[in-house]
């Protein structure tokens, strides 16, 4: 019979390494280097996974909140958001139904074009980020509150908000707070249509 094989195990980090003889300094050094390489590979994969999860979490529907018409009216009267005193911008995404009035100083970017024209979406994003930067260079570094709406804010308004949200990179994301006007322009005009201070071009006969 041959001489029995002597197997010796030793730890490198948290990993047991087995050799068939007493480990030399070079053996331990080589095994340690391999263990460190494996650890770096695991850490790289973990970091990539965490970054991917962070991006998925950052770009979720929970980033978009509903805003009541009464609260938006208060913002317009005060000139900024109520609690944090941040700037805001209304974005009306109606299409052919953009008639009979609109919220004062709102921007009109039809959803039908936003969803089909990447350049149009980039233009909206550019204007919003420029407005946020101007405000940050002035009174503070707060986010710009962007309030989307369509006629009822059931489909086009929320969808437009998500389009903008997904176009923001991780550095831009904190610069915008996204909202959808609850009930859309239909609910807004029912209360504030006749108020020329907050509603422009209102044609009451179209709403009766």
C-alpha cells in the first residue's frame, strides 16, 4: 500500500483551504490572494445589485403624490409651497381638450407628444431644471415642485409625471418633487374657474 495522504486544512479569512502537506508561507500567501480576489468579486456584484435596487426604488410611482386643488390654490396665493416654501410649476398635458381655460402661468406640454417625442420631453425637463436652478441660486436650494394635470388627472397627468420621473438621473431626482393635481382641470375650474387671479382664459359657458 502507498503512504497515506496527509490532508491539512487551514483558514484564509472565513474559507477553509485544504492542502496535502504542511502549508508553506508561499502556499498561504497564494491562497490569501485568491480569497481576497473572490471577496472583491462578491463585493462588486453586491454593490452593483444594491445600485440597481436603489435606482428601481428611486424611480417608482411612490415618487409621485396627489395634490388637492385647494392646496395648489394656496401655493399660488403665497407664491411657493406651504411647508417648505419651495418653488413650483404647473404643467398642463391636455391635448385637443386644452380649451375653456387653464391654470395661470401653467406650461402646456401635451401628453400625446411627450410620449412620442423624446426631444419634447427633454425640452420640458431642461426648462424645469433651469427653473429649479434659478430658484436655488436665489433664495435657497430647495426642489422644484412640478404639478401635472390633464382634464381629470386619471391617465395623462399621472403618465406624464412618470415620463418625467424616468427621464431624471439620480443626480437630478432630488431637484424635482412630482405631483398630480387631484381631479385635474375639471375639479380646478369648478372652484376657481371664475377667479382670474389663478385661472386664465376661462370660458364659463363651456363648462355648463
